[in-house]
């Protein structure tokens, strides 16, 4: 007996050989997809969901975010990156407490679940606590604390919060929740650390068998300052110091050279493309088509809400497709299907979860979302893939399932008190921005 039968669904499988199944069926048993096809299965199901007028597709994968920055949504709009980061964000982040971070991640996870994101790669602080919230709420996530050290001579791993959180994540949360939760290692960026730190983090990743997350060539000044300092690009100096010797997600990649792209492709590094954050901070526009032509895997991220304002990955999908066309003067540069792959298939590959999620396929885990396309915004619908990429948004998501468990359905959150999550975040955010003591 099936646990859930989805019937009469327009299915976006994200499988190249059979991209869509119109008016089809999907069966879920436990945490797995056990049937995808045009014919009604003969076995009974505990629950049947009629998907008439709806699109069924894999949950979206956000490969770069700072979830707790939901608390800073709209706080520091319209600043250049360096001023935004050093004058606005870092001082406020210094006032964040575990209580504030917990409120931020709960609000952010709720937003992602509501808008169809089922798996994230998160880089921030108090990550063991964030991992526990993710376990409780049911979202899939890979957590890291980006290690920052401006003075390598004073670096003390025993006293460094990023190091200690990475160790705690590795020991207590890696593969928790039937594999939903992962620990990653992380170097915040080339410009916020140095070779001594990189080697230490490399060894940490080797010890615990962790993947890597890093910011890379986000701005022109970052990229050029590195060349001035080392005589090499960030990609080149980091590769030379072994940073990319494990599966790595490199966020942004706006200012890569052709040689950088070849190097990162050879190393198997995935770019987490953050089009809206990069536009808002005027950091530039990453060339998705060029990176893929060089053999790189490109996925999508939202970055934090302080430099984006939402976690809605559907906005990123559309922006990525339109920007690729605009900067190349080629309307075919990134077609709708390839844009959608950035947030599904490619995201799963970037996280090392390609054998778990990212497609609607028998044997993969049931991370599934439904979009209600009975809307004046999305009708008429000639091609469901194009409709999702160019017309839909996260607000059209009417159901989110992770590992076969429904977390959101028709306005109802199953694993979080959404009113309390919003209230707690509002109250703590006001105290943080005002400088009020949170203790």
C-alpha cells in the first residue's frame, strides 16, 4: 500500500530523457518515490491527492544562504558591498545572540518551506542550534560556519567559534535526520583569511570527511586585490593551497577568468549563482553560460535576506534565465529547462545529494512540491516548464514535502507555529537594530 498517491498531476521530472509527464501519477512510500508514470497504480493508497491544475516537481535547492539574516531583511538596503558588510552588517551581527539566531533561522526555514525550497546550504553562526531547528522543522540542510581570521598569528582553534561549531556539527549532527542534515567545512573567503587558516580548515574537512563552502570572487575589488597580493586570482591561490581538493560550493563567482573556470571545472567545484543579491549590491553578473561552457556545475542561491530580501528561489530562477540572455544578447543562452535545473538537478549535485533528491524518479527521496497553476498570473499554460520559470513564484506553492513528510499544505504549516515565529523575529530584530541589550 502506498502512503500517498498524487494523481492527475503535470509532473516536471527534471530527467533529460523524459522531462514532463502530463496528467500523471506519483506514489510515495515512507521517504521514497516508488512510482512515476501515466498509468494509475493498482495498489491502494492511504491518501490520494488530486493534482488537477497543479504542477508536481522536485523541491528547490538553495546552495547559498545565511538563513538567520532573515532578521536583517530590509535593514541595510542600497549600499555597496564593502560599506554594507563592514559598516552595517558586521557591527549588527556582533550583537546577535543564540536566541536571535534561533528566531531568524526558524523564520527563514518557514519562508523556504512555504516557497518550495526543500534543501539548503547554510553558512552562519550558532550552527549546531540551527541544525537542531532544521531537524525539528523537517527541512534538509548542509550547515557550516565560515571561518574568518584577519590575523593568522593570533589564530587559536580551541577558542575560535567557527572551528568549534564545525567540530560540534560534525560529531553531533552529520547525517542526522536520516541523512537530512549534513555538516560542511567553510572558509568564509580568501580576503577574510590566509593560507595558514586554509590549511587548518582543509585538515578539519579531511578529518571529518566534510564538503566545503566558500565565497569566491564576488566583487571586482576582491578579485583584483587578491591578484595584487598574491599574483594569482582567488581561485588560483585557493586551489594551490588545497581548498578545492574536496567537493566545494563556491558562492557568487562573478569575476572569474576563463582560466579560473577551467580550473574550477577540473576540480569539480560548483558555483552557487546568486543573481538577485549580486544585482542588489551591484557586485556584477556571473556568466552562467560561460561557466557551463567551461564545464562547471552551476546551481542557485539566494544569499541572505539582508542582501536579497527573500528566500524565494523561483525569483532567482527567473532572474538567472533573463540575465543570461541579457548579458549575452542571446535569448537562447539559458533556456527555461536549464534554468530550472540550476535549482534542482545542479543543486543536488553541488551538495553531493544527486543520488537522493533533485528529480522526480523512482528510488529517490520524496522531496516534492506542488504549484497551483489555477491563477490569472499563470494561465493559459502552453508549456509547464516555461510557466514555472517565467510566470510562477514561491507564492504559488501549495504543498511542500520532504522525505515523504508534508511540511506545508494549503496555508497550513505542519512543523512550526508560524504566528509565533513571526512575532519572535519581529521583537528580536527591533532590539538588534536599536542596539538594545538582548541578554
